[in-house]
C-alpha cells in the first residue's frame, strides 16, 4: 500500500509538471497572430488547462498527500512536523 500511494503521488506530480510545461509552451506560442487558426479554440484550451491546474491539486491531489504521505513523513521524521503543518 505504501509503495502504491507514493507511486500515485509521484505520477500526479509528473502529470501536473507536464501540464505546466505545456501551458508555458502554449503561452509562449500564443494564438496565431495571422488568424489562420481558431484563436477561440486556443483560449478554450488555455482556460481548460488553467482550470485543471487550479482544481485538480486542491480537490484530488493534496488530500492524498495529507492523508497518505504526510502522516508517514511526520512519524519517520518528527522534526518535519512544522513544515507539514504549513
């Protein structure tokens, strides 16, 4: 169970990192300034990515860390309790 929980948390970190990387690439590129592509679609995708980045960690990922990871870290390394509480 412990290894499975850590695997899930690591995968979610990797997924969020990939989403942030994709978001940065999209912003750098921006919508087509010549209007050849659908800039409305660009902003729809951008909005969806921002929604994911805002919602997923708070509702799905952080509770897993709080319930599965942080209690084990606190037991194994009690000196980290103040950081965990923050």
